[in-house]
């Protein structure tokens, strides 16, 4: 807060210290955007509402992410996985017709769910899962790899100069929770109001402690042909809101909408403005307003219970052959097709042959294997045939057939004839050695010291390594 006074004789500024501002701020008149207010929106805006779709299909999304996601060497999810997810599960997207944004929701869903695939029980209902996931993020209890910067700050360069910097995801999600808990029921609130609400109430909005040395690439046009020339624009206090805060929180609103927690009103992120190479700073630039859904109210603690929507009765049927391990799939339900393709290879349009490699593909635990079969058996037509029950029993017996024994050690010997004779004749060593073959011996780890001490008597030395 500052006051300046200029005339011919006096020039200067008047500043108030932050501690003083903190004391007098509660007594100052509140501007309208200090509160979240309902807004009337113009016609022609795009709208998304994925609440029902998310609540019904979230289990299928999680199963796909757990079994079908593929990664690049850098650890990031391959774009082909987003494409496969969108096609296999008929994912509704925010935008269509532009390759740059046509997989936006699939990317957000896959990235978010991939980070939670080993943290939260698959037995939870979709609403319970989402509430637990958001709660973990708010409390800094999430152990998975989930980078908000990678999702929403890819336009910012130069952060690699700051080693050891961490994302304050817990503080960011706590700010989101504060916003959602003040949202008017069944009303649209403009994104500009959201930004003012955060700043007037001093809510945390910085993902990193510092953005020093960070910059974005902007463009200028020169000449009659409007050639684009890149320029480095450093991030500073004057452009921080535009280049850091707004893109981050717009992206977060799209993430919450992907999960069914918000409805959005938005436009295309692209414009004729060439200040940025693609006509936008980020693919989330088009956000105009948000509205909290009942699922969002439950996840952020405004509702005590949430009634899971009943999924529409699917006409797709799955039947299991009594003679062979053949599955017949009639219909085009994407979730059921995905479940069948998770354990069997497609032979014809309707017939699938059970395959061990398909069953084990992408699984990391034996529980995931048994869950695949159990989930399929739960939705087949009629009783599960005996040959499939026998298969399930056989698979259960084959899970983890090799157990690593940490109580034993394998030691490789030098090709020393005298040493071999000692090991073969010394009665004490023979009792300690469990097996000897191909110049290697197996002994208990607890007996290593005793073996070395015995061999020292024969003149052999062992270093500390």
C-alpha cells in the first residue's frame, strides 16, 4: 500500500509496512470481489459438466491407468497412452477438432490417476476415492509423483537453475479448498473474481518459493510479412499474475472439472494475438467461469454424503465358454470391452481368447491380477463356468512362485586349488556350507563372519568391503 504526492515543490512516496497493513486491513471497506459473487454470463460460451461421467466411469479410468499406461524414458506418460485411453473408454473431452487440445481431459485424468494408482484402495467408491485423493494433497500426504508445474507451467523456463526447489502442492490445494467452500450454490463465478478473492484474502498462490531467473518466450512481429521473432521476457512482480498465477489456477480448475468436481464455461484458448507463438500462453487460457457440482461439494467437505449415480443399464453382454477359455463380447460398451481386452486377445469381432500375457500386462502386484478376474466374473452373463473357476484357482497358485530368500548369501571363489581342498576337507567349513558348485558356495548370511574367521587360520585375508 502506498500514497504518492507530486507538485512543483514536493515529490515522494508514502509506504505502509506489511505489519501495519495486516492490522488495519480487516477494518477497511471490502471491495465487491472480496466475496465470490454469482455472475451473469453471455451466450455462446462452451460448457462442460463431467460429474456423472466421472462418478460412473472413474473405476474404469483407474483400471486403464493401472494396466495400460506406457512411459517415455524420461518417466512422462506417452501421448499414445492418452489417445488409447480416450478411444478405449470414450472419454469426453473439453475440445474437439484441434490436435493440440483434443486430449486435454485424457491427459489430466491419466496424470492425476497415475500418481494415485498405488496409494488408495480400489475398493473405495469414486466419490470416496476423489475425496481421499484431494485430502491427501491438502495435507501433503500424497507420496506419488504428481507435478503441477509439469502440467500447468510448461511455458515457464529457467527453473532448472534452482536445485532442490519443491512444489507447495499442499498450500495450493488448501487455497483451492478455501475457494470451493465459499462458492455460492448452483451459481457461476467468474475466474477474475476467483483471482481477486485469493489476493484480497491473502491466500497462498505460489507453487514455488521463488521464480527468480525464470522467464517465458514472447514474440514480436516484424515487417510486412509479420515474421515472428522470439524474445525473452523475465518474470517479475509486474507480470507475475499474468504469467504465473492465472495459468496455474486456470489449469487447476480444468483438472477439477476433469474429475467432475466443477462445471466450466470457457472459450477456445487460441486467438489471433501473436504475442505467444500459438496464440495462447497455455491451453487453459479460455476459462471464463466455474460452478461447483454436488460431487465437488462432497469432496471439499460441504456435503456429508454423496449419492453415487446409477450407471445406465448397458446392453453389452459378456459370456464365458464352458468348453474353452473363450469370451464372447456382444455390444460396444467401452468399459466392458476394456475389461475383456485386459485378459484376452481379440480373435474376431466378438470372440476373445484368454491370454496369460494380457492378464499380467502392467500388473505390479498379485492383488491386481486377482482383481482383474474378479471384476470380469462379476459382470458376466449367468454363472461362471467350472473351467473358468479352475483357471482362477490355477492362477492363484501360480502367483509369486519364486520367493527371494534374504537369509542366504552366494559367494564366488577364486580358482585356488588349495582353497578348494580346504573347503572340501575342513569339517567346520563343511557344516557351514549349504551347497558348493561351479566355484560358488551358498551359506547363511549369519555364517559369513564364521567362514572368514576359519579361513584366516589357513592364511587367507578378507578386506573390510
